[in-house]
């Protein structure tokens, strides 16, 4: 927690107008109900105005259209976004490690920058490169020839298979496994022969990968995640998948081999995407949607259901499904009348 920062400091950092006490001390962020006087809160809807007005917090980020009396106000047209930036500034994440812990195993040919940190019992294999300010938590494994870019944070027990390449400022949460073999077999005479899984995995800058998520390397090609892609916990990405920039994927989603997800796609929880699908830029797949092999979801379209279909069509069909018991009873009555 950072002390001795003021509302004026924060307003200058955000580039926002300030109304009230410039020297008001700020030490943290909270919800309106849980906030202490030196916590920061935000207001982005008139529905929450009463909650915020009664909060103990003395400083509020709000929009110019939502004013409060008795509070110091930091004004921004997008209060929630400003609040997120403010939280990162007020509460920078605690370090995962400091220096190289004496119990860490670091190969002689590994190259760690002077500002990199490695936690207890981590293993860094041969020819690994770790960039400036990167932090590798306890019990992590970084395989031969892997590249960890500047500012990356690997939480405890992350596994990077050999050769995985990670860009700058990537955050990987505990239990994630990156660069494992894909699920590829060729069957002959009742025996499954493993298809080569010798490709690569490349992750661009500013990506975040959730806990216990797994991402396979390419079979003969490359699995790629674009810049600012965000994957939730328990997501699986198969071999040769391409994920575009700024794409969001919620928990328990599975993406099968060779599918392409373009930029700015939003995928809800428990979505199943079969092999060789394409989700074009800006489309949305609602929670638990099922996208069959080879299907294309068009640019900007929102789909839902299994098999996935445009949301307007899904809602219409779902309404009829809900009425099936009533309709079946009416059919039975009609059949009785005919007899």
C-alpha cells in the first residue's frame, strides 16, 4: 500500500479536474460500504448516488454529470476506467520475489537481467532469457530456451515448456501451463500414433493468463496470443490456435485446434469452440455457446446457444422451447377431439 499520496497527486496523474481538498490523503480503494475515510471510491451511475453519498470515503471519482456535496471530486467522463487506473497507481502489486533466492536452480547458460527476480525453488533451465524487472515466483519452471520479456510476472507454480516466448508486461497466474503438447493423434489398425507437436507458442505484450489455464504449442506451426488478450482461469487453448489483440475469454472456455479468433472478440464462460472455426473481429459468443467445427462467426455478430446462432434467432427459438409442454398438451387435446 502506498502512503502519502493525495487527491491532487491522483488528479494530476489521471489528467482530471479536481474539486475539493487537494491535500486529502489517499491510501487505498474500496466499495462505498467498506471504505475508510482515506479510501478512494467511484460513482458512475445515478443509481448508486445514495450509496456513495453515505460512504465514509472522502474522495470520489465521478463524471461531470454526477455531482455530490461534501466530497472531494475527481472528474472524468469514464469514472470506472479512471478508478481502475487510480487503483493500479495507488496499490501497485507486491513483488513476487526479490533478487534470486538461494534455493532457486538457475542454469549457467540462462541469462537473467540485473533487475529480474526469482523466488524460492524455481527452476530456470539452459538458455533461458529473462528481461528487465521480470518476476518469477516460487516453484515456477521455465524450460530450456524460453524467453520471458521485460516486466513479466509469473505467479507461483507457473510452468513454461521449452522454447515458449513471452512478450513484455505479461501476467501469468498460478498453475498455468504454457507450451504443452497439443492433442493430436493419427489412428491406424486400432492404434493411436501421436502426431508431432514440435511447433511453438508465442505470447505478445500486455497479455494476462488466468490460474490453471493451459495453452498448447503448435503442432508444426505456432500458437499465438495477440497483445492485450485476457484469458480467465481454467481456459484451454489448443495447438495452432490464433487469438487476436484485446480478445477477452472467460473461464472454462475451450478452443480446439487451428481455430482463429480475431481482434476484439468477447467469449463468455464455458464456451466450446471446435476445430478450424473462425470468430471474426468484434464478435461476441455468449456463455455456454457451442461453435461446431469449421463454423464462421461474422464480424460484430453476437451468438448464443448450441449450435451457436444469432442471438435474436436464439431468443425466438428459446421462447418456443419454453412453451413446448403447453403446446404438447394442446396437441393431445386436439387429438382427443378428433377421436
